[in-house]
């Protein structure tokens, strides 16, 4: 399972880096409300995309 996650992140470097940066910004910095909602939507979209690409429970 971990090998699929690592391979999915390596195969999609732009999406995984956007996911990591977005997550860390939301975790450590308190952006304004509208920007926070926009970033949360981006985080959800990236996680759904990576989840579809890795297909862990097939």
C-alpha cells in the first residue's frame, strides 16, 4: 500500500507538490477566509486526483 502511494506521488510530481505546499500553508499559516476556502478546495481536488491515480483498494 505504501509503495503505491510513493509511486503515485513520484508519477505526479506537480500535483503532489501542490498538495504538500497547500496542506502545510493551511496547517501553519492562517490565511484570510476566502483564500482559505479556495485553498481547501484545491486540497480536496488534489487529494481526490491522487486517490484516483493510486487506486489503493482495487
